C-alpha cells in the first residue's frame, strides 16, 4: 500500500472521523488518501484556522484531532492555530506536505539555506517549541513508529499538538505494513509516591478552616468530572474553576462557585481571598488566575498543587505548600478513598459564607436590564436559555470576560474558547470544530466586531457545511477592550481602535450576505429572550448581530475595588 | 526618555515613514510611542499580513520595512508573513510586544514550560530559523545595540527579516540614550578575491558561443539595474530574469528575453536549452528555475554563479563551473571594467537566434482573443495598458504563472509578488504594502477567487485607507491550479476544489460590498481594453471581477512538450 494510505488508515484506527485541511500540491497524495479512507475532510479557507478547528474537535470529543496542510506557506500558515493548541493542551496531529526529500533543506543540511524546492520551508525547527513531538519522515520504514510516537505524545501526560512533515516522495512510496516497526513508550519517571502525597494533602486539607478546591483543565482531559463531583460532595467544600474547568460540574450545584481569578466573578474573588487551604487539581495557576504576587489569595494560604506537567510546578513566585506531580486519576481516586475512610473537617459555615458572597455579589442585576444592551445581560440570557447539549464559545475581549462571569453551565453543556491566550479571531474556527465534533449539538458562538475580522474567511465554512452554529457578533464599535487600556494608560490617546483606522466599521449585514449567512439583529434588551428562543429553535447557521453599549464596563477582579 | 520612544525614533532615523501593526495590550507602550513619533501606522486585520505588507513596502522603497505586533497570538499570527519575508529576502524588522519579563518563559528558563503570563509565548525560538537575527530585550541598556544589530542584519548581505521581542516592563523603562552602547559589525569573512573571480568569469564568458546572463533578485537588492543594463549592452548578450528580476530592465530592450525557468515563457525555455555559458547574477537557481537535474540547460553548459549567500552556492545537484561568493556591486563594476578593456565574443547570430525563438513562440496569439476570457489575453492586456509607474502584483496559481509569461515590464514599473513560494493569499497584503510605499503609483493587483479568501479581511484595509489599488479577482471556479494536478495525478479525483467544499463559490459582488469596495465586472474579451482604461483612470480602490475560462491551460516549460 502507499505510505499515504497507511497514514489515513492509522487516523481511522485512532477514531479520527473528520479532518481539517486545505489541499495543496505538496500534500497531494495525503489529500487523496484521506479522501479515499472515508475520513470526512473540512476545507478551511486559511490553514491558520485548521489547528483551531482540530483543537475544538479534540476537546469536544476528548480524542485526537487531525489537520493536513501543504508544504511551505501551507505549513507556516498553520502556526497561529498550532500555538493555540499548544498552550491550550489540545491533542492534535498536524500532517504537513513537503517537497521531494532531495529538495528539502532538512535533508541537504546546508547551514543557513533558507529554502530549496518550491515551496519549501524546513518546518520542524519552527514548530519544535510549539509541539510535544515533531519530525520529518525520512524513510518509509519509519512511518508506523513516527505515527505511534506522535500520537502517544499528543495524548499522554499533559496533551498537546504533534507534527509530522511528509515529503512528496515519501507520501507515494509503497510499503509493507507488516514489516514496520512500532513505537514502545519508555516508562514514565519522576512520578512520586501517590499514597504519601495523598496522605499529606489530606492532612493539610483536614486542618483547614476555609478549604477550597480549584478545578482545572486537567480534570476534563483525564475525564474525571464525576470523580470531581464525588470529591466535592464527600468533602462538602466549595469548588471554583479555571476558565477551562467551567463546564466540569453544573453551576446549580450547591458547592460550585464558578470562575475564579482575574477574569472571574466578584464573589469568587471574595472566596479566593479568604480560603486558607487550596487544592488545585490540574490547573496551572497562571498569573491571570492568581494575580500578581498571588494577590488573589490570603498571605498565609496553603496551596497544594497537583499537576502532571513538572514545569508548571516549578514556576517562580508561587508559594506552594505542597507540589504533587501526579496523574490526576490515581491521585483523585486515592484522595477520595482517604476522604471516605477518615473524617475530615466540618466546613458548613464556610460554605454558607461562600453562598452569602455569591448572593450578595451578583454579576447581573435589575440595573443590567437597559438599552443600549448591557453585554452582561445579553451573555447571561444567552447562557440561561442555552440547552442541555449546547456548546458555548467565546472570542477575545469583552465577551470572553463576561462569559466567564455570568454563564452557569449545566450538566452536558460544554464551553470551548481560547482559554490560555484569549486570542482574537478564535471563536469562529473553534465553533466550527465543535460543530463538526458534535453534529447533534447546537453551537452558540460569540465574537466581537473586532475579533470577527481576523478569521472572517471561515464564515463561508459555516455556511457551506450548513453547521448548526449561531454566531453572535457583539457590535460595540470594535476593540472595546483595547479602548479601555488606552484610556487608562495613555490619557485616552487611542490607536487603531477608532473609526480612524476602520476597526469595527464593517457593515455586518453585508458581511453576513457576502458569506451566505442569514443575518438577524438584536437591538433591545426587551427582545433578547424572544429572539434567542427563535434563534435556538432553528437548526441552520445564523449570523446574529447584537447591538451593545460601546462603553461597556467590565468587572476585573484584580483591578476593580468594588469586589 | 522611554525605551519605547527610543525605538520609535530609531525607526524614524532609519527612514521608516509607515508601519504595519495591529495594536494590543502587550505592545501598548510601543504602539503609543509609534503614534507619537509621527510614523504613520496602518492597521492590519490580522497580524499574518503585516510582515507581507512590510515586505512589499521594503521592496518598493528599497529600504527597511517595519511591523509591530502584540504578545502571544499577536506574534504567532505574524509568522506566515515572516516566512514570506524570509524566503523572499525582504529586510523587515518585526517588533513584538511581550508580557512583563518576570512572566516570560524566556526569563524563567524552566524547560518545557509552555506559557506563563497572559498571553505569553516564547517567540524567539519559533522565529529563529525564519530570521537573520532575533532577540529578547532583557535589559534596557541593550536597546541601541539590539536595534542597530537587527537592522544591520536585515539590510546587509542577503537581506532578510529580523525580530525584537520587547517585554512590557522594558517598553516603559526610562533610559538615557547618551549612555547606550552601539553595535559594531565585525569584518565580513570568506569573500574571495574579486579580481581573480572576475578574470575567470570573463575568460569563460569570452570563450562562449551562446552566452546568457540570468539576472535575479540580488541585482535589485543591491540597486544595480543600471549596471546590469550597461553590462548587457556592452557585452551584447541575451539576458533572462528570475521572477524577482522581471522588472530590472525594460522588456522592449533588444537583449531582454523575459522570464526563464519552469514558469517562464516558451521562448525562454529554448534559449536556456541552447546556452553554453551562463552567468547567474544574484539568482539562487532554484529547482523551479533550473528544472529537475538541471533539465532546463544543455548537458555541457558552464554555469558561473555569483551570489552573496554562501549557502546558495553549495546546493547539491547544481553543476557549477564557477562559484563566486561576492557582493554584486564590486563584482559587476569590475566585470564591466574588464569587458570595456578587452574584446569579448561576437554573439550577434546567437542573439538573433534568441530573437527568432521569441518571435516564433509568442505566449499570446490571435487565438487568445476569445470568450470565455483567456487568462493569457487578459493578463497580457493588463500589462500592456499599465502605466509607467504602476506596480503589478500577482497571487498564487494561474495568474502568477501567466503574469510571469506575458508581462513586458517597462522602465520604472515594478512587480511585487510572493516570488519564492507563490503563496496563496499574498496579493492583497503585498499590494497594500506597495500602495503605502508608493502613494503616487497605481497598484494593479491580481488574485484568484481561491486565493482571495485567505486574507480577505484586508479588503477593508484597502477601502479604509482609500488606496489607489485595483484588485483584479480572477473568477475561474476556485483553485484552478489544484484542479489541474488532481486531474493529472489522481484520475480526476478532486478534493477541496469543487463546489462540494465551497471553494471559489463566494458571490464576489457581495464580498466587494461587504468590504466597502466598488465592484466592476469584466466578462468579455472585447471589453477588456475599454474597461481597463476606465479602471486605470480612476484613483479610488476598485474590486474588479474578471470572468475567465474555468478550464484555462497554463504553459509549463518543464512539462509541456510543445515549447
């Protein structure tokens, strides 16, 4: 069989049903093999978005995502999406086409040679630091080993993207699959004694007066949502989420207090401020979550951090009482056993205090019902009216912050966003990937009129594939978040955020039409519920323009004094 | 003064009048300093295109181009354009914002840490192999040294992009410019004895029966167009161009034979086939120019290659009779002197043979006048009607090939394209950069309905800045070039190029409207001249849809047998 067919069949065996790609000469045999394998291919309009779609696909399905791009610019175009998948820990495999081996700078090895064949770029050194594994297929006999190794790295430990560069001559080579050598992972090192760690953590927790669990992305990635729930319910302690953890448990659950950190809610700020022992499970405790110098927490807080990525445990400036490098599954299983065996603290009054914080510091009030539409009110209603299996998606800027503060997820709902970077222009490709992954769900994606422009080409992907995706475009005069910092730091000297540079001045109705999407406009708060219900009852893609206040205030936990 | 102001003033001193940027929090002090410095900033709609615009700007003005992007995704988004500038040897400086130093993985140095601050990506390792120099500003006292070093590398030898990553704390630091250390370049090594090289080259050339000069990008970059003309006129030898060299001399000149190589014209193929001694000046002799195994040339051809980049001289499979590593200016000056002093060969009959080839193998004939429009005819008329100071731009695919085969440049005209990669989606950003660089010129940019989609967001940049730019969008049903190889290699199994994936199915009239551009449509060959004259007499931006034959045949010198 052709090597390219081996690759495609390997993907099928990994459970890959869909792939995101832009075809090209340098990947032509792989393109053909993918088509023949029965994997459904989704054509992106720029390779930049293909890894973003694959990221959402991987996160929604909790399995491998796949991308195929062509050589040269096809590969470099894909880097923006690759970077997202890397920091967001998404297990995706990017296959890039390449010119014939003899025309690759990789094979030639002349230092400083910029390019050789056409179009040729030596992609592996570029993507090396944005992947867990990246390699060129140099010999056809390597293919099984390289694919198995790549997928092992993508999925194991802290997941992340991997990359294989496949020259044209390799793609078309005939191989005998039965003669190929496989990959055998070596045993993992530096995993400590779980029993000891669990005992230490349990002791520290038992001594707490105001314990708090922080649940992060690692829990989702290890498929431990139900274990988290058991742990919280057995311990009877409050839990807050990193942005990635928001959809782990229903927010109506009495021990759930939503999104913490700098972009979190007012009441989460109060809870984090008072906690004395914190158990962080699969959350990297980023500065945007902990604040500068850990300002979000009390000075004498004891933090237990459990993570599989050793680098995250070694970050400076994080005063950890206990660092535990462990896979979350055995750790959480053992901790739950420990908790069930021994009595821990009674934290009812602390939990009640947390509930009081929440009650007294609502993010949406009667005052939010106003015109022009308050973004908090719109986002809140969108969340409240969303259905059980809906996937919510946000983009960079105001809608990202507000979504984290007002959405109360229910069981079965998912949130997909550029969690680490809050990168502009990611909402559309992430929503497309989610829609492909979950064809029976409805995707409710929010973007801003500034962010919309970055990957506007993919609107055509939405309309072409008739995805059940509603895109809500917040019309707030473009780059509202940027206007805010420019006003704060530079006496209102504004740059690139006003009509002077054309930011946010597109006629959105015309844009929807150009990309074959039906346009709906929400202009008044009184109409939100009726319009949203109608929109959600439709299974066609829709482009919904939401006219909101251009001077929207956003709550920032580490800056606002009123929390 | 603030370090960011020092950067902006340094750019001003380098002659930078315009910069391409998308503002962002991580670059906010630089954004502010640029605005205050009087440099005009052009807001791009995605950072991917900013380096492409700067590339065109640098190539048209023959000086430094500049870009400023923000941290994290701002920086990684810019890589597609950076890769283009690297392989196309464009001297551009990219300034990226960055989070505070203490939150950078660069400073922290923990192996494997993916990201720290928000949004933070350690960009230097990623761009290292796509730049001539890349560094992080670690101390404010380094800034003069780093800027001078970066710009020296960008402009010296074979030009190319450089990158400086400037953390937020550095941007706002107060510095005393008088105390800063500068950069002193070390003496260049490995430049051989020019006199000896010139003598050897001259001797070889003198012994030729059918000499040929190949003029490449290096001549333009060293500003040697007039020296080339003197050399050709004194020697009285035919000259052909790499794609980058096409605009070096007027094509009406009796010794000029246009574009050679695989994408060149039928008559160039015949000339290259017969030449016995070839002097290549500043051309990298890429496989797409020489063919596989040098098939474009006669078996016993003697090739003299003159280049400043030592890596290009060492590529395998190129049977060079003489490798000369030299700066082109002293080499060409010395060669011209030598030629003037001594009699060289008499090549009149060889030149006449070349002229006969040209006459007998026209790329456009009476048969090209047909409907649906033959792309050759349209491109030919566009070239013929273009004005003296017009800049012509092409994108990937059919229009790229045809432009190289039928455009007869005149003195003062320029061509700007993705010369090395022929990358999809580059026409619009390159045209914008050219328009900013040459506000008194008219930009005639061609793209295809497939390529258009990749950077469609920048249509708004064209309309917003009211650039004197005519965008010709070839409507050929999308991805015409891809259809061709799919039909050739895969029995017509087509992927991603048919209406099945939505490629090339945008309603272009609506697209123009969405991005505030006036739409014009050319549908019949009989109307081309009248419509083009009207279009070129207008100084507003225009979106011109050109309906062409979906089954356009493209001449390929190394594949077509009829050449």
